């Protein structure tokens, strides 16, 4: 079964040493997914994705946000 992407957009990003963390929303096989992935700056100063990341359903994102609310700065 081939993976079908019917839409994708960037929700936001923030800089980290050597690149950025990018959050994207995609529709994969008709289902919403949130991709949080590390990107690195390549030689052309463009951001390129790495394998380091996580792909979550909207309900998993809600659970993650609940857990992260416990983190204090």
C-alpha cells in the first residue's frame, strides 16, 4: 500500500544549534498527522529534514501537550 499525501503545511518552527525543529501538519492516507522533526542546515543554507522526529495523530498531540504542561521553565 503506497503512502498518499493529500496536503501538508508548516505550523511553525524554532531554531536549534545546527538547524531547526519544524512542526508540520499533513494528511496521510486521509488522516491528519502532526510531524515534529529536526532539520539541519545543509551547505546551501537550506533546511533539510533528518530521521530524528516523531509523527503523531491529533489525539496523541493532545496527550503530549497535557504531559508537557507539567514541565516548568
